[in-house]
């Protein structure tokens, strides 16, 4: 009994000592809030779309270079991708960072719709994502340096998450082969670290070619490329009735002609196909291609298509996810000040909601199941290395991603407070994993069981080069 008491006391003291070391690092993030706020706000104002994030990537690289990280530029042959590293030896902890904005969602940091007169906006909070991840990486670097321990921290500068599949090329090039654990997070309207799911996704631009002619004077001589696009869309919309339950298909006509009195000789439609499983996504995509082929035959046009992106679903590692949840609860949420509350209440009215800050101030209870909604190229990373993430409340509760309300809140102190919650949670988790090799071994065992012993990685986008001009 005496021995057991002594052992428990020893363990308690050891945990307390470890926590004190962690607390010093976490406080350093708080002290640097203004620095990281400045970085995030600059990236918010740059609002650069996928593969065009030159200023954002440069700023994040500069921030990490100033903290003694070494930089590998143009990772995976992508001009705005990079890997920043510090330390030596094992374990190797990766933190993912994003920084691309969305086209057509320009918005000022005000609680009503008001464009900033730019073409894009950070409606998914990637300016916060990239910055918080950098803050966490710097904190872990300081921990490795101060404790004089073995370990490597890597920050992955990942461009074009929004439809460009930047991380897929990085995985395909083997840039995660030496990593033990990968950490990530995302902007949200609540604090949550439940088991995350995402939909596998494959996208392509379908291009139809016809014959131009005077639409009134000689219509018989024309063959409308736009008719091809519309016939394809009609067939795909009929196809929806005969797809599996979680299938999602979306499209936009990106080019439809230039003048009503000219038969369009070129038209283009951009398609997304999603499902919970990557194999079913490929099946759905093949059926969409068949619809395009049929549309071309029926309208006497020709068609080709370019695969733009493709991502796997997210692979869930339970032991890592529960650790992340526990750490998020330790860090906790935050409170709105009077100005923030007034802003949030105005945003809530635009959403038709009454402001409820329960999961801004606290954390959503752990859910082992999760629900898939969107897609992310983090999915491919999760099939390369055990991966875990969280969501932090950077938007007003009830806000949807890809909305002007998300852009607005992300440009205020509400976004910054959520960003710091994420940075601290990632840093705490990273430091713990460096100190706990058994947790890494357990995660790797779960990873192999989940992925399968005979798994072979096949990117859904095939062997194409990065689609650097997909936003043009």
C-alpha cells in the first residue's frame, strides 16, 4: 500500500512538472498574440486564391525563418508550397497550414454584407489556419530547444485546399514519408475535437466545342457548345435519383458563350462529385463522364475534360482524437467582450438566429461518430500518416463556411481569439506526443488497422501535374 501511494505521488509530481513546462510554452503563444494577429490580418487582406498565394506563403515563410526554421521552397513543384523544419531526430511531428481564399466572397470586417472591392475573401478561415499552425510550430520548436530534446517539428505550407488538392501532390511526392504524426485544425463556429469525417471528392472541368454561326440568320450552320453543357447537366440531374445515399454532385457553368446572337462554339462546366468512400466517388465520376459523352453525341459537338482535383476521405485515429479533445477542454474557449458581443448579435440576426455562445466559451462534447459534410485534401495526408485535428470558434455561432459572415468575423478579434485557442491546443498536443513515444506507437498501430495492411495509395487525380491555373 505504501509503495502504491509512493508510485501515485511520483506520477502526480511528474505530470505536474510536465504541465508546468507546457504552460510556459502556452503562455508564450498568448504573449505573442499581437504578432500572430498581424500575420493573420495581412493574409486576410491579401485574399489570394489557390496556387496564387504568393504574398501569403512568403509572409508565413518569413515568420518561420525568423524563428530558425529551415525552408524547403516550391515543395512538390508548387510555387507557393513549402516545408519548414526545426530540430533533429525522432519523433517527427507535422503541422499543416493553409492560406488560400475563395473567389467571389470579398467582404469587409463589418456585420452586414459589404464587399471589399476585391475578387476573393477568406470565407473558410485559412488566414487563421495558416497562422495558428505556424504559432503552434514555433511553440513546439521552443519546447524542443529549451528542453534540449530529440525531435523534429515540420510546418507544411499547403496551398489550394479549396479545390486544388495541394496536399495530394505533397503526399504523392513522399513529403510525409518520415513523419510520425500530423496535426491540423480548421476555422469553425464552435470549439470541437470530435471524430472528424469528410467526403472523398473528384472534380473536373468539362469542355464542349461546337461551331459558331449567326443565331438568327443561319442557326442551321451552328452547333452549340452551350447545348452540350446544358444537355450534360440535364442528364446528371436525372442521374441523382439513382446514386447512393451520401452522394453529392455540384456544378457551375464557367463559360457559356459571349453573345446571345452568336451560337457558342465553346462552353465549359466545372463539376464536383463527392461520397464517403473514394471508390464510390470514382464510380460516380465515371457516370458523369458518360453523361458528358452522351451530351456531345446528341448535340453534335465534341467534348474533353480535365481532372482538376481529387481527395480521399478522412481516416480517423481514435486515441489521437480523444487526446486532442482532452487538450481542447484544458485550453477551453473564450468570452466575447462588449464590442465582440454586439458584432456577433448583428451577425446572428443576418442568420435568423439568437446568439448562443455555449460552444464559444466551452467545448462540444466528444462524439466518436462524427458526420461528413465537406471535403479536404487532409484526407490524403491521413492515409499517409496518423492524423488528428480540431475546430476552433473563429466565427459567430451558426455561421456557415464559405459565407460573407465567415469572412467578416475572420477579420475581427473574434477570429483571432479562436485562432489562439487552436494554436495552444495544437502546441500542447505536439509537446505531449514528443514526450510520449508509446502514444505514437499506439496511433501507428491503429493507423495500420484502419488503413489496412495491403493498402496502396492511388491519388484520385492520377498522375497529372498540379493544376496551377485552375482558378483562371
